[in-house]
């Protein structure tokens, strides 16, 4: 079975994919998530030209579950750019993870 190359990249990188509902209750979006030792990585995508990506801390205030865990929101980008933000080496990553060691595969902080 063929699938979108960006979906393939995320799935091969260990992301779980779930349907995501739009304001009309239709499953028009996709939610990708993976846990790494220090945080949760998330991509929410609704179209090829509209997606969001973030690295979120595990801690959440369950008394206020809809309160954001990070101070600034993600910028809406294309699905391809959102995938690149989380899967690219840190030199192209806007999230400030550690430097890539030449000759070594890139892994998120804490996964070395």
C-alpha cells in the first residue's frame, strides 16, 4: 500500500498516527505523536499546506487540562515543513536541540 511520503517519514521515525476531527466533526486531519525521553513531539495536519509542529513537555496541569504547556504557539506551515521541523538535524531545527555529531544518526536530546 502506498502512502504520502511525509506520513511514511513520520511513521518510520516512530510516530503514532490518529485521525483528528475538524469543527464539523469530520476526520479531515491527522495527529502524529511520539514520546522521547524528555518530551512529546506532535504534528497536527489538516492539509498539505496547513500543519503545526511542537515539542511539548510531559508535565500538564490536569486541573486545567486545556491550559497550554508552552508559552508560544506553533506557526502554521505546510505539512512538509512541519515534518522537517521535527525530523531534520538540529541545524535546521527551530527548537534548539543539541548539535549533530558527524557520522552519527541524528537523535533527539536524551536519546543518544
